[in-house]
C-alpha cells in the first residue's frame, strides 16, 4: 500500500468529509472508492473503443434481426 499527500481546496475537503460521514466510511475509503470508480470508467471506455475497432459493420444488424418482434411494455413506447 502506498501513501499519498494530497492538497485539496477547503470546500472540496469539507464535501468529502460530509459525504463520507453520511456514508459511514472514512475519508480515506471514500477517496479510494472515488478514484477506483474513475479508473474503472476510463479503462472501460478504452476497452469499448478497442472492441469497436474490430467490429464488423453488418454484424450488428444480424444480431438485431434475431431479436423477437414484440410490442413494447407499457411505458416503453416511443
């Protein structure tokens, strides 16, 4: 495990402290979770972009053609 000194504006620190307290977690755990979520979002975006590079244009239509034709559920209509 590594230690990191981080300078935050007082207002950001106050918000972090309040939210962490509401969630019943430490500030350290809150910041660790927030950074982990950001890393996950960025790496997922990269993964999807790489997968998209290998996509075949007609394949998506073939997948959609296999979806059964049904009426939408109430509330899902266009």
